[in-house]
C-alpha cells in the first residue's frame, strides 16, 4: 500500500504504567519505554514518541515533568525556595495551576547537568519507526521560574532558549518538537516568545523536522489557559518550524478557519482526538474531523493528525484505543480502509 499522505503521530506523554510507578528503576524505565513505543507502532502510528515517562515527577503532577525536569538541572537555578519567594510566585498572573515555582534564577543560565541527547538516543534505539523527541519551550519555562538575575522574563527566556539550543543541536531524532502550553493564555508576549523559541528551532539538526506544539493546557480534563488561536497567528507565522501541532478537537469548530492565515511553508498538524474526553472516538469521527479540516484549510494543507495533547492523564486502555482510532480514521479518510466516511 502507498505511503499515507497525512501522517499520524502523538504529542508526547503516555500514562505511567502502574508497575513502573510501583517499583521504579532504570531497567523498569527502559522496559516501560519499550512498551510505550511498541504500543504506538502496533497501533500503526507513523511517528512515535518515548512517552516522556522518565520526566514524570509524582510531587508535581500538575505539569507532568514538563518543568522541573528541564530547569532544575540548569546552571544558575536554585531549587531551595524561601517563603517570600513562594508568596511572590503565587501572586503572579497565570500561575494558579502550580503551587510553587520549580526554582529561582540567581545567576547566568547554562546547560548544567541536563542531558537531552542521552534521553533521546536511548529511546530512539527502541523505535522501528520515525521517532519524535519533545521538550518544553523557553517561554513556559521562564514563566514558571522566579527571576532574580535577568532584567525581565523575556531576557530569561532568551537565555533558556540558548541553553536548550546547546542540547538540541546534538539530538538524533526525525522530529524535534518544542512544547509551549502557557503562551495561548498570554498572546501579548508572542514577540519575545517567538524570538526565544526560534533559538531552539534553529538548532534542530539538518535532516530533522522542527515542530512546535501549542495547547491550552490540561489538568484533570480542564483547560488551564483561556484564549483563541486567532490571537497567536503572528506568533505562528514567525516560527522557524517545519510544522505546528495544534489543539483543535476540543476547540470550537469555526476556529479552524484562522489557520488559513498560516504561512504555506509551515505544515499544519490538526488535533482530531480529544484527550479531555474519556470516550474513545470512532474511526468515522476522526475521518470526519480530517475532512472538515481539509475543506476549511484547503486540500493538502493538513500534514499531520494527532491528539490535542499528551495522554498522561488518561488510563492506558483509553490512550491505546484513541491511538488506534486515530490511525483507523486517517486510513478511512484516505481510502486506505474498506469503509467510507458517513
């Protein structure tokens, strides 16, 4: 059968297997990563991910390791938080989804002991299909830290972008995806956010695809940020990315139309699986969502379909069912299945 025109993939995270949480070890983590990747390959996904299992911090489930894993090893970041710093953090706008900051920046930010290339190579070795590696973007990381060194958050984000870029240029992956889950609620910060993330995207090795994922957050099935995609089109068009990976399934249908303004050089990734919904979608639902997106954006404009965000808050049977539905729906839409869209 000919290769699919629209590729299927995931955004990143996968539910932590109970046996890994009960008895964690390096070998158990490796075994769990192998299970996650093989499960995605069995489902038929075109581009697989490691599930981000090694980043999960049971003490900070609200961000599923999206923050602490990246900032606490950096040079210039102190992890001991004073009471005054804690209270100041809680007074910040947009930080109510966290109870405490991951650290305090009190010196120049550098790579420190962060080692993304090792995490990437370990997982890629387990994958038989094209592999995606994910990391959190500098805007979100800068917003969660207490800044006592740089002039403002924009300057801090730029420094974090440089530290991440130093790691990213050594990644061996088919796709490198940078995640920004705070910007949709703060669209007025788009200019410095774009400058910071482009430092990271420009470091993606030649031959790999640079991607950016944006969503409105998810905690307990609830959106964390509020806003619209229309306010971020200038940001999206400024990205040095091959494609974007967007939350669309949980958003108003009419909002899709704003992506007509996206530069044609940037591929569109459309969320067609709602991760805030526990019911598993049917192949027909997924196929109709793809059809609607292509009718709205134009034939051939959609390059990827995927869930809206990571799966980490769902049960494994739900995540697995949604991945199978994603592939079945894409195949149905492209005529790779016997049934046709109703």
